[in-house]
C-alpha cells in the first residue's frame, strides 16, 4: 500500500511539473493572440496599442520582471467628483474583479495587471474584455463582469454582516 501511495504521489508531482513547464506567455505569444483578437494593432514588442470592441487598449509588458498591464483611459481625472471617486474605489473591492480602476497621468483608467508568464490565452482575452467592460460601466454599475462580491447590491447598500471594529476594553 505504501508503494501505491508513493507511486500516486510521484505521478501527481510529475503532472504538476508538466503543467508548470507548459507554454508560458511571452511577448511573441501575446502578439499572436492580440493580432488575432483585435484590430489596428500597433506599437512595438512589449508596448502595443490596439482597437477591440471600439475601444483603444494599451498593453505593456516587462518580460524580465514577469508583468503585463492592459489598460484603457476612461475620463480625465479633473472631470470626476468625489462621489464617483468613492464609487470607483468601492467597486475595486466589490464589482471590479480582475480589472480595476486607477489614476494614471491625469486620467481615470481601467487596468488589469498580472504576472506575464502565468497568464494563459483565455485569461488574456477575458482580461481585455474586463478592462473594456469596466470602462463602459464607469458612472453606472462600475463592474467588470456580472459578478458582485460580498453581497454588495446594485443599490449601494452596505452589507449588514460587516461591522466596524471596536476597541477592546482594558
């Protein structure tokens, strides 16, 4: 029985090793995918701009540091009020899943960041669409998908299960 368990463990480890050594995303694979999925791909390796679903996306990578960013500008930062800023930040917790809101060089942007090598094709395509969806829902549902986390309702009522921390009595 011990030998059977050992063989099973070795087999599972080998399967995990095979998964870990599967094709890892790099700039060449990324370019192949974005050229197939998007229109008007321009720029250079590691710094592209493209059109997808009538939106301009920018994709930057750093292979050495294993990072990718996908972003699209939404509105100039000076054009949003405190309420929209607050909703944007709340959405980063509840309804902006893999894509998030951020501020960059005076613009509100929708951005996805991830380790590059670990990204697979399906995740890349989904990420591009989440960035787009998040930009489209700015000012309304502030969501990158139809999923809302932690019970946050569209009516913006806080979840009653969350209570503020109280200090311990000495």
